[in-house]
C-alpha cells in the first residue's frame, strides 16, 4: 500500500529552527509537495521537490532524497504565525497526490 | 471571483437528504479535485476531473458523484447523505505547468 509518515505534533520556540520530516512509500514518484494549513483554513502551497537536494524559499527550505524515500521541511526564524499544520504529499505513478496526515506545529514564545 | 470559491461554507444535513456542494474556479485550470479531510487522516481524494467533460474516481468515491460540464465548475453531490460523510470538503484545481494544487476555502458538512 501507499504510505506517507510524518510526526503528529511538534513544538518549537519563537525565533528557533524546526525540521519536519516526511517518509514515504508510494507506487512511483513524480514529485513531493509541502503545504501549510492554518486551523480552519485551506491548505496553501509551500514547496515542490522532484530532484534530490535542497530547495530554499525565504525562511522555508525543503529537502528530498528519493533513494531514501525521505523529505524534510526546515523552518527558520520561527514566528508565531508559523503555528499551523504542515502537510506532506507525494505524487504517485498515476499523478495522484497521496497525502500525509499532517504535522501540527506549535510555536511557543 | 479570484481563485476558487466553494458554497456553502457550512451545512447541517439530515441523513438521507441529497446535497450538492458547489465549486467554481476562475483560473482556467484544466484539472479539478474533491477531497475530504477528517481529523487524524490525510486529505483523501473523492473524485477528480482532468479536463471538462471527464471525471474519475479517487480513493473514496462511494456515495458521491461529480460532473464537469465546463472548465470553471465542479459540483459534488451526495445522493443520500449518511453520518459517515460528516467531514470538511475541499475543492482544488491545478495548472498544467506544475500540477500544483490550489484549494478552495472548504465546506464543513455535518450529517445527523
């Protein structure tokens, strides 16, 4: 079966750095996405990786290792507004997105 | 309209009733999707449409139907609602260049 694993919840301090991991087992791989979802709102696109390596976008970076079935989202200089759920999704061989359950990130002052 | 809109925002429905959730996008995206999101679970695909006039079944299609008469609209119908269909429903669309999906604000549906 297809599976996306990410931690259920993480806590970090304002101004610090946090890394949210995602491991996947899917039938084929055609890219990995990270989305942010604030409580009661829709998911919004953060990043996309299809090749191995690091993609940097401001305070957020996303890393992919296809051979290990692994990705992480790195958030730097954490702000209170970063409190949200972070969703990892993999596009499989049928070009459908398989979603993880999300990681709820709690930022403390 | 800018982006994707969904209606209604929320609805309480008696079991056995028929309900249509509306979704409209103005980005001229070819592909559109319906997901449900339940606590502790990832987004699950109900139905999708790669282009106007075509639809396909996702992971959890039973009890739901869709139509895609034109590019902009992608309604989701529950023919006879059951309590297990209580969920938050998100509509999304994607552009053909990157396949990045963009989501509507969601509909919170409660079936009693």
